[in-house]
């Protein structure tokens, strides 16, 4: 008991159960806990750490899933003997693809979406070459608001498939990718000593990290098959005096849920009643929008963020943030005071790329290629509880009874396939399903991708001996 207490360091942006996991891992790494040592009973440790027994039990279960501990019926939980380590990919601080080119032949990362080169690399090279003919003075001065007007107008042209309502280029700011846009919106909206941000109970981790940087509390909102539940949103908005809701209604990350128009109208009505701003993250949509954006439904409170990361490339870090008309100047100040705006060459590159008809053609080819990989995955895993769509660059797999997300990702990694667990997207004490997200990796040959899916199918069809079903 005392050994764990000595290594327990709460905080750091982690949930309580992860603090317990970190303490036990630290004790093992420093030799304070050795194979065969027994962990304290759940209730005893929970009392010492002033948390619920369920939180400690969740930590023990996570460690068991990873093979760090083992449960012995009637005796308790013990530190497991060392075994052959499985190489896991650590969670990056951003939701990006892995180094695909470094993968061994038998290792395949489906951790995140990886786009194929369908001509965009050549387009970017030629665009940089064209920028060399621009005036040298463009590279000797700080950028200004007028500097970026051509790029902003090009972005409006690019976003024509999004139902954003009345919009002017002055409502838009170029950001360093979608994550930078999320931070800009929070800087524009949040105020007070301890603001509250509402997030979906499973959500893009970047929302949580941006809120933590601004010392905001995050609260999870329950969901159903259509997304956020309006009644729950109303209750939580009032209870916590929340200032901002972050959501992905077109392509929910990580589940792929689409929130239909009627549900969005209900959510917008709740937000209007409580003065709640809504930040819509549209970075994963690769087709046309199927319903009105919250910016269109809430002209005074709706914010919109997107980027080129899932349509052309994440390497350029080009994102777009659109403010409600009444808050456009606040958004501009957040960008100008924070980083003086995008680098001039990137703004010029954005203008060049987004106004060329070839770019739209390449984006459509990228979309078609991703669809071909998605169909291979659906053919291989379609017999299981799978959520997918032609315009969704990942799949969401609800695991069969008996599987936990942690143990499944570990078993998949031992077979050379890296996935992302539902726990990576869960907030503290949120309801976490036994599910995994499967990214579409179109940077590897289709047969190799199909082989990776076959390995997952074999694992589902033939679970390890002794697994309780």
C-alpha cells in the first residue's frame, strides 16, 4: 500500500484511474514492486487515495489487459512475471499518422488515417516553385490582415460544400491546422477563472488538451446513436454554467456517428437558451455536408473549424477557423496577438492550391482511394458490429462479448496491427464502450492492408483460449 502511495502523483491532466496506473507502473520501473507482489485490495487503496472503488478497479483492469498484472481467483491481483514485450506505438500529442515508411513488412499501423499520394505532392512542389516568382518584398515584412485576403477568399471557395450560412472572408482566420483553430476558438470564447467546456462522452482528444491549456474544466455529455442527447446537454449546461460545447456532427471522431438536421436543431435550441457557444470540428469530412452547420443554425454562437489534413495532407498544417459574424474581430485578435497570423509563404501556398481545379480533382481521387480501402475493411469485418461510411476515413468496431478494448489492441499489436482503443477518446469517469477505432491507412499497398484486416478478423473469429465470453 505505502509503495503505491509514494509513487502516486495526481494531476497532470490525467483521469484518476490513469494516475493509479501511472503510480503502479512507476513502482515497478523503480523496483519497488516486483513480479509476484500482491496489490492492495481495491477498497483499501480507494479509501487511502480518496476515490471510488470503481476507479481503482478500472486501473487494475487496465493493467491486467496490458499484461502488467494478473488476477488470481480468490486471492487478488499480483504483479505479473515479465514476458516478451509487445511494441506499442505511444499516443502522439496530436492525432496524426505514424511513420508508415518505417514499418516492417509484418507491422501495419491502423492507428490513424494515412492519405495516399494521388498527385497532391506534385501539386505542392509546383506551387512552391510558382511562389518563387512573387515579389521579394513579400518575404521581408510582417503579414497583415490584407495580406491574407486572397488566401481567405480561396478558402471560402474550397469550403463551398459546407453549409456555413452567410459568410464573408473577414469571418475567417487561417490557422496552423485544425488543432490550432480549436485553441483559437477557446481563446475567443472562454472567460473567468474556471470556465467549463462540454465535450461528447467519446471525443477527439485535442478538445480536452486545448481546454486544459486554458485551465478550463471539461464535462462529458451523454450520446446516443444520433450524437449528443439534447436533454442531457440542457441539464449539464445549466448545472455547470458552461460556456462552450465542442462536437463533430458530420463525422464524429471516433465513432463515425452522423448527427441529422433535426437533432442539430434541437441542440442549437438548447445552446441558444443557455448562451452556449458551439465549436464544430469538421476536419474528418471528405464529402459534401449532409446537414446545416451550427454556424448556420446559430448565427451568434456557432463556430467552425476544418483543415486540409484529411483531404490533401496534414504536413502543411493549414487549417481554417470561421467565427460567428459578431465575433469575427475577437477571433482575428486571438490569431494576431497569438502568432501574427500564418507564415506568408503558407498563406500564398494556400491561395495557389485551393484555387486550382487540379486540386479539387486530386482531393476527389484521394476520397475514391480511401473508399476502396474502406470497402476492403468492410468486406473483411462486416460480420461484426462495425460503423463505417464511404466518406469516413476510419471505422469503429464494437467488440464482441468477452473482449475489452485494451486487451484487443494488445492482441492485435502482437499480430502486427496497431489500433486505437476507445479509452483514448474517453473523458474522466465517462462511459467507455469495448470498442476500437481502425484508421484507413492508404499509404500501404491494398493487399497489405487487406492482410492486416484479415489478421483482425482471425483474432475476432478465434479469441485466445481462456478468454471469458
